[in-house]
C-alpha cells in the first residue's frame, strides 16, 4: 500500500511504494501535480534513500 502525502503549498502529491520484481525489492517515489498532469518518479534499491527523497519533496 503506497504512502501518499500532499505538500501544503506547492500542491504536489508525493507517494512512496515498495515494489518486488525478479531483481528483488525496490522503492518507488513519485511526485505529481494532478491539475497539470505532470509526474516525476525515481526508483531506489535503498529504503533509506527513498525515504530521504520522499521527505525532500515534501519540504
């Protein structure tokens, strides 16, 4: 289940999700602005780095 939060001023929706594939566990961090149909996604092998990016995008 993805964790989703909204940035209070910039209106970004930021989510983090754990995904599994044949290479193992990875973490997907996405931010998007639904009104403008814009999104950016980053994939991390490290949960720590994914959480850092998640928190950075919420600042």
